[in-house]
C-alpha cells in the first residue's frame, strides 16, 4: 500500500523524471498561440457572464495583498506547509503594515458580502490573482494562480446537500456550455481524438470512494474512479474517513466539513463541501477544476479549529466576525481559470494558457514533447 498520509496534499508528482514520464508523447496543440489567446479570452467572457447569471452574482474587485492581522488570507491546508509571501508596507509608518500576498480570497469574499450589502440569494464573483510559492511546479500546478472566486449569501435553510448539489449542477452547466460554445468559432477543437465532457456530473461522497478502493491513497482513488466516471463531484473533503485520514487536508476555517449529512450503509457521512474533478483526455490524468462548499457557522468553525489544533485563530478579526455573526452565512468556491482553459482548449500544460515562471528542466522536458510554454 502506498503512503496515504503523504498523499493528502499537493499534486502527487514530486520529481521531474516523473513529470517527463506522464506528459503526452504524441502532442500537437490544436490551436496556435494567437488562436489560443483569442479563444482564451472568448471563453473567459462566456464563463464570467454565465456564472453570474446562473448563480445571481455580480463581478467585484478583490485584493492581491491583505493585512496579516486580518486573518483573511488562505492557508490552503491545515498542516502549515504552505505559507504566503510577506513584506512590510507603508513607508514612514511607525509600525509598518505586515502585508501578505493572497494565496486565495476564500475568506475575504465572505467579509466582502457584507461590504457590498449582499442580500440572501445574491453574491459576488472575482477575477482573482494569487501567488502560491510552495507548490511543486508541474503540468497543472504553478506558483501563479488565477481563479473565478465566487461567494453567495444563504440562510440556514440552504445549509444542506440538496442546495450544494443544485449549485454544483449550475456551475457544471456553465462549464459544459463553454465547451459547446468554443467550436462555434474554433471548430478544430471538436475532435474525436479528445472526447468532450459528459453532459451530467456524478456525485460521490469521499467515504463511498474509499469503500470502492480501500487500499489506494487519495489521488489514486480519484484517478481510478475517473476511468469509469469521467466527471464527478466529491463530497465531504476534510473529515477523517473510516481509514483515519481525510480525503484531503482542507483548511478548517472556511468550508464546513464536519456537519453530519446522511447515513448510508450504516455509516454517517460528513461535509457540505467538495471538488469537481474530470478526466483529462490530453494528459490522461485527473484534473481538478473547482473546490467549493457551504461555509462554517460559529459552531462548526470552533469544532474544526479544535480538530486541527488551531483554536488560536479565533482571536483574529475574520474568525471573530463569524463567531459573533457579523458576516452572513454563505456558499462559495474557486474555479481555476488556467485549469479550465487548459481543459477546454485541449492543452497539455498550464504554461500554454498562462504566463508565469517554470524551472529550466521542466521547460526542456516540454520542448522535447512539442509543448510550448509561454514566457
């Protein structure tokens, strides 16, 4: 059995020898670089317009840097392995602002719902940019992150699996619609070599997937199930499963992963969150598009922070705002922009649709495989 604990976070590729093995050997980009940029901006507009229509959102600005003392930066996991870039800001201040570059705006969005006076059923969407310096840089992980980060006000009646699933289906409708929209102007994308996404998304709880593949670590479970179910939403990411490990180390202070939802086959399932994963026919690998969830209440925040050994976070302004019911209940998530472009434009590497830094050896591997990353 492979080490399950080592598989709880990160991309699952840790050497460039392994990256060399997994990148496709017979790759030719369907669109050239100019066509790729035109298609990228076309589909960006389509997704932004339609995600706002489907979820009743409006586009708003969002921060690139935040004050460390606010507690709104995202630490991604709860093991402390991914830390933000920090620097002092404010020339001439007796006490400079301890600024952080955002790793995501997950928490900021919930605060922003109040700032923008959103009512129940209304929400916001952001064109977010972030930096995550602690990733291993491979074909679908980079230090530069772009997401559609969205958040919507809900009430207590919405805090259930049916509401979560309904929201996921609306997002899937937009992503599938984007795939159908692209060949109207870029007909070569409609190719038998790379099958399209299925019309319908299937839902599985993380506990069910563990039951199906009890001896496999998380990423291999995902890879295996996607062979037969090429588009899935995995529910319940963060709660320790029957084998003692969570499906993944989800942070403790935004998604709710402790709430009991259903009892099935004699087991009680937990969690009001999850991820959309699809099978990527170009890379022949699992491909994560979005993480999302119904957010914590004062009670579930305390429980999750206690489980993660982070009760000291309760002293931060963001966490205090939740405890004191000063910001609304919400549901939200982040849809990876470059990840989505990579999938819909049938690319083998994130670097074909976004400009960022890549190690020299990775660029050399890509060049040998006819994969031309942007610089």
